[in-house]
C-alpha cells in the first residue's frame, strides 16, 4: 500500500523527477569539491612543489573531481530550467547563464592545476629551478583567482534562483532566504578580495561563504528527498496553461485582424 501511494504521488507530480535529479546533482557538487580542495593542499601551499619528484595521483584525482563539480554545477541549472521558466523565463535563463559561467571559470582553475602537475612531472631540461618555481607559482595564482571568482559566481546564481524559489514557493522559503543572505555576505567578500581589502581564511570569509554553503546543501537535500511543493507546482502549471491559452487566442485572432485591415 505504501509503495502504491508513493508511485501515485510521483506520477501526479510532473516535477518530482526533475527535483530529484537537480537535488542529486547539487549533492554531487559537494561530494566532489570538498575532497578536491583537501587533496590539492600540498600543490597549493608548497612553493617548491614543482621541483619535487614522485607520483601526483592525489592532485590528478583532485582535478578529476573538480571536473565532475563543473559538469554537475552546470547540470543543476539545465535540470531546473524546465520548471523555473514557468515562473519567470528571464530569471531562469539568468540562472542557467551564471551557472554555466561558474563551471567555465572553474574549468580554468582545473586546467591550471593539472598543468602544474605536468610541469612537475616533465620539467624542462636545463631550466633554472627558480624559473620553474616562478612558473609554478603563476599557475597556482591562476588557479586561486579562477577559484575565487568561479566560486563567487554562486552569489549571482543564488540571486536568480533564490528569487525564483522564494516567490514561487516551490521549496520552504527559509531555504532561498538563506541563499539571498549569502548573496550579500559572500558577494561582499568576493568584491573585497578582488579590491585587496579581504583575505581568505578570515572571519569575514567564513561568515560570507557559510550562507551560500548551507543554502546549496539544504536545497540539494530538500529537492532530493522532498521534491517541490505540490501546491506551488500546480500553481505554476496553471499559470503556464493560462498564458498559453491567451497566446493561442491572440494567434487565432491575428489572421482575422490582418484580413480586416486589408479590407
């Protein structure tokens, strides 16, 4: 009986599968990005890393996990678009665009760190070690700046998606409200870091990133295990159907109006 009810609920909610896929993709971004950050520690903090010898399996694994993070981040926006566009197509497109931008910038960070591995493994015969260290430091700088800006873009997509989810009521409003708080806190830290008045690992950094971190985690968990609010879904589909009906009526009246004008 319980299984039958679950199937009935799933079949009556056209967005349940969409919410589940988007939620799982959000959770995969956590499962990939956090271990990657831990595995990259030696490559980012040791200036002489590029001069060492030995296997770089951990750093390569971190690069692979970061690539997974890029793909799943983009996937969340693509998965949600079919639902969010029913409320506001402009904001939905904005969310897709900023999520893709985030993934693209993080791709640059991943390429930089994998290039550092190649430089360490192959080196350049006859090159002064200090020159290799300088090149390695440059690659780390590219990675760090790409990571800061790439992970700062979620403040923009939190603004787009947060407004959509808060107004539509697809999830409990406390979740997007937390994301909108993160827009201000994390966005201010990113701007401060770019301008040179903020640093990583500070209280400002931790306080800034925390709302964004918990907003995405809470959203991923809620969509995976709860899905969207069914009343809100019904409202979205009714709204879309009403709009489609108006558009169809206007399209049907257009030929008649054109003929009347020609006469």
